[in-house]
């Protein structure tokens, strides 16, 4: 199987959509000799910040001279971004060979289940020292939830994917989401979380029921003051969570500090100089993400005029996102991400017109045209949009 044939096969499995449950992934892994049991793991769930925390943990572990495997989702431009060894994308040949072996098992699995099995297979064969594993969706029924990690990490809880994370009768939306994400907690395995309020109660109760020691941000560990490579005010919380998890895992303070200083993660408050403009790219794709982005913009660019290029998926609460993100003085160029779930540019423009004085439909070039040397261009919303624009910018640099 060639790499392109592997991609074609993966795309064909997308028709199965999202099917929560552990039966298919467990069958796949059994047929592969349970590779997920052959290396220690750190398991990361949460609404926002999962990818950043994973990237920080991976960098920290490498600074401790551990061979790392990193499994994250989604990708921005390339499926191989999801599976990395020591920070490097796996080769096209290794990717294709693994997909071919999984395909030949004959299990009707979803795309994410296949990629999860591929990651575990490659990590085992590469004899990694630690796998940093990001939950795809929810927690309890996510296909990554077949591992028994050394530390379970839940970054925070906000309203996203509520339709797929329905809780028990009487639960609020947040409680239902928290219940699903707390499903990664295992008996007697330490838990680190930055959750708050009702979500924290659900997580704490789950930890208590399973006799799992829990470390809570703001109570058991505080915001760190180390130098961070990743920008954005919200990264302080993410770095604090990663630092605490690494400490529990047994990593030295020196390796934690160096790892945080070197950690890289695409699409999270990245700042580029592109065509004589300051361009900020941030994958804020729900109201909590929009709030974090707004805080970072207000802190780092309080006085500059802002021109937004925004594209959001229809199943997100984009009206609330825009209300949080926009000032009346801002300009908005609405666009449509390359996804069947995308809201139309017209829908985004209509919603944005309630919160910003200048709104039109267009693309990156239009956003650059209506900006000037005293303004910044902010690309935000769907990761499908972020990945495409980031690819354009980095190709031309």
C-alpha cells in the first residue's frame, strides 16, 4: 500500500462517522497483540488546551531524555501530524505500512479508531519510553480510553460537543460533559485538572470513588512562572497543568522548565509577519476558546485595530463566540472552512454584523487588503480554516 492509497482508505472510513464505544478499538488492538500495554502513557482530556498540554508534556519528557510518542487530533494539514516520535512526524512508509496491516485485519472501524490503533502499534514497535495520548472526543467512550495511564489529565470543561456528551438525568450540560471526560480516570491513578465549579465536583467525585489522588489547579498547585515558548495568556494554565502532571510522573524541575521553554504547538496564538502585516493564528473554535483568545489579544495588542478572518463550523455556538471575540471597532471578513459541517460565510457575516461595524465576505487576501500597518490580522475559528491559512503563510515564508 502506498501512502496515497493509505490516505484514500482512511478517507473512505470517514463515512462511518463518530461511533463512541470501545468494542471495535479493543478488537483491533487484540488482533495487534495489545500494543497499548507495552509502554507507559499520560492521558489528556478536556475541552480546550488538550493539544497544548500534550505538546508541553512531550517536550518536557524529551528534555528528560525519554523517547516519546505523541498522539493528537485533529491535524491541520497532514494526517501524519497526529503521530510523532520524539517530536518528528512518522514517515509516509511507516504510516502506509501500519494502515495496510490494520486494514487487513478486516475490522469495520471508524477513522479515528484506525488512527488510534496505528499510533499504539507504531509506539510499541518504536519502543518508546512514554506515550502522550490526547482524547479525541469526550473520554469514557473515546477509543483512546483503553489505556491505564500513569497520570490522567483533564484540562478544563466548557460547553462543546454537548450533543455527544450527554450525562445522567438531572445533569446540566457542563455536568454531562464533565461526566464523560472524567471517564478517563482509573482506579488509584493520579489525576491532574484545571476544571472548576460543577465540572470539578463531578471529576472530584469520580476520583474519590476510584481512590484516585487528585491535584486541582489553584488549590494543590499554582500558576507557574517559568518562561513559555507557547504564547497566549491561557497557556499559563496549560503549562501549570503539564508541569504538575510531569512532576507526578517523576520528571525533574529542570527538565520541566527546559521543556516548557522549547515546546511548540501550531495554531495556538501563533504570530507571523506576513506581507508586512502582523498575523495572529489561533484555533479558538468554541466560546471558551474565543474568551481565551480575546484575553490574549487584549493583553498583547490592546490598541491595534483588528481585522478578523473568521470561519466556524455550524454545530458550534458561533453567535456567542463572535459576541465574546469582537469589538465594535473591529473589521470582520467572513469565510467558509473546507468542511461539510461549516457554517456559510453569509451565516457568519450576519451574526458578526451585530457585534462589529464592518463585516464582509472574502478570504485572506481581502483581510490583508482592508488592514494597514497599524492593525493586526487575526485568523480564528475552525481548525480546518486555521490549517489551510497556516499552510499558505508558511509555504510563502
